[in-house]
C-alpha cells in the first residue's frame, strides 16, 4: 500500500474509498451518501482527486492483498491505513461518514462491519477521542 502523510486528504480519502469498496461492491447510494456527508469538502479534495485515490487503492489492493473468493486486507494493513489518521476531530468526521456510507445501501456487509469495528477500536484507544465523542453526544 502507498503511504500518505498523516492526517492528509489522501490518507482520509483512501479510508473513505476503502469503506466503499471493501465489500466488493460500490453502490450508487454510497456515492450519494458521500456527497451528503460533505466529507470531501471537509478534507479539501474534489471528486476527481477522490476517484484517483479510489483507483490507486484498488490497484494496491489487487497487488498486495490476500486473495480468497475476493480481495481481503489483513488486520495489520487496515491498522496501518487507520494509523495515518491521528487527529481526533478528523477521526470522528471520518468514522461518522464511513458509517453513513456503509449503511447507505441498506446492507452492512461483513467486510464493512469489520472495517468500522476496527476503526472504532483503533481510534478509540486514544482517550481524547472517547472523551470528545461523549461530550458531543451529551451536548445533543
């Protein structure tokens, strides 16, 4: 997998792209959910750049992933991709958008659930993430 600068638009965009293709099917409703989330604006990339990241991700996955009936990324690879996002605010925005995207087609596939669960575990290990999320929920 390519390496991106921590907290970069490329690192964030790749995780969103991964969420969209990890189940082997990118549904039109997932693209609509991405647009509704306004995440690309938040991370300051345009849709063409996002499509380039998506293409690069797919190339990387096909060349490095363990192959079964479909492409499968191991936990260490997923952790490395998640590790490129260090900013708690960016983590929260990404996790929220990724959940909405994964749920957009009405089916939470096993691969999507595993990615989202892993993101929750890896990112919530940082106490600031957990405290800030609790504070935001209490404010609602």
